[in-house]
């Protein structure tokens, strides 16, 4: 096949991250970028030498040269754009959440099967080499029976009441914020590693800033500190959670709990888990992604260093540099996208052949978990996750 031509919709935080990862994948050409903020789109296109710039995502749909679309827009636009891409027959890689509701996600699942287009959701943490190694260890029975699964995903970028982003608004981000935004990554990765789906949840959602100060001018995601005068704010009510504590029951019998927070001072992207088994335990921290802790009762603990020569065959293909050469966040996206584009290039049928990347079905399942979390918080009880 000739080079696959791709386009990215959205030029906020994550759009350029997709673009940088795509630039590192052979036989992929970035054909176009689109954004309602045309000046931002032009700036990104110039920086990355992208030939076409569009002011609306609909131009991407109508461009017959484009074969693969990356949807990097705010959450409330995901369903409409994903649906239009599928109906056009183009392959689609969507940011999470796939949609705002399970009803919308179910409609997309039906459409991708009808149109037989390759579909993926950006749960990129699966594609760190040591995350893959952890999965292999579980599959081989090295941990024994899984007892407990626990951890955190903590950030501080919405720590102050003057911190603001479209994700705070349920109309743009959805009814859940911390759980849907970062908790979905934690849940996806731990289900991927353990091979056990989350069966039921008991959740406590917390909103510490009931009112936030929304800037009257647009500010960037993960903006840090920007000088904004008091007169440039307006007070708004917040109806999404700043943090959550969620207990879990897994279909294979494991029990778990995780905490997510976007108001934990000093924590930038602190994604950590521990899996406790009957033979040993393992722990991994995304901020130190090249180390995997292995715990024992009967002997000294170990620290496995990311080194292709020491990893399992499956994990080895995701480690592109020798031991001692760090790989991290950007490499996870690249690994995910490489799998998607290889799947397309080889002409695989997404209905018949199993994908080695998270698909819209995984996106649908995560939305079902989030919806169960919301019900559990409202009704103060265990709630079963409603999978198809």
C-alpha cells in the first residue's frame, strides 16, 4: 500500500500530541489539521509542515484523500464527529471518552460493525513496555491468584478555584470529570493487565470547589499560572467531581480500590497501581515508567528495569531503545498508533480479526463503568456495570 494519509481534528493539548506521535510512524502522511480556532490550526500546520488547514471538521470528512481521522476535540463533540467519520467510511481514532453516554456509544458500536471501519480509542497507557510486561506476567500465572488491585491517579492542575477548563462544565465534558477523564485510564489499564473486567463499583464523588472562577478569555489546558485580573473572572457553579474514591469488584474475584483527584497539590500525573497476588505483587508508577517493582514475602524484592533484552517477547516490541534509555508518555501513543496503522495497512477486517489496541467496544465499556460510578454515588450502594 502507499502511505496512509491522516488528519487531526482539534489543536488543543492532545491534538499536537497525536501529531508528534504520528510524525514518528513510517508510511503515514499528515494531510490536514482542522480547528474552529483557525489561527491555532495554521500555527500547528506550519510547525509540523501539514499541507492542509481547515476551519471545520466537516472539511476533513469531505476530503477524499484522507483515510484516517484522529478526533481530538472536546468530549461533547466526540459522538457527532465520530459518527460522521464512520459514515464517510474513514478509519477513526478517538480521544476518550468515546461519547458522553452509553446510548451514544452503543450507536457508534453498531455503525462501525456496519461500515467495517477500523476504530480505536486512545487508552495509551497500555502501550508502555512495562505495562505490557505486567500483563504477560499475569497471563503466565507469575502473580498467582489476584487478591487486590489498588492505586491512584492524582493531578493538581485544577487545585485552585481560579483553575478552569471546559472539562469542568458538564455540558462540554460530561456528567463525570475526574473519573471519566483520568479514572477511565486507570480502569482500562488495570482491566487490560489483570484480564478481569470490573463487575461492580461503590463510589464516593467529591467536589471541593462548588464554585469556580471562569476566565472571560480562553485559557489553555494545563496552563499553569497565567496572569488574569480579578475583573476577568465570572463565578460559575460546578457540577462535576474534583476527586473520587471507588471500590471495585472484578469478574475474576479480585477486589480493588482507586482514588482519582485533580486537586492534589504537587501531583502532576501521578498514575500508580499495585496488583497483589498469591505468589507475588507488582507495582508501577507512570512518572517512573521504566521501573516495575516486584514484591515477595520469602525473598528480597526486585526492581525490573525496562530493557528489551529482559522483557517478554510481547512487551519487547514496545521497547524501542536499549536499557537505560527512557521511554514514556509520547512513546505510548506512538505504540498504540503503530498498531492501528499496521492493522489498516494489512487490510485486516475489524469485525473478524482481534485488534491489538483498544477499540470502540473498550470505549463503550469504560462509559458503562463511569455511568455505574455516577449511579453508585447518587444511591450510595454497590452498582453492577452493564456491559453488552
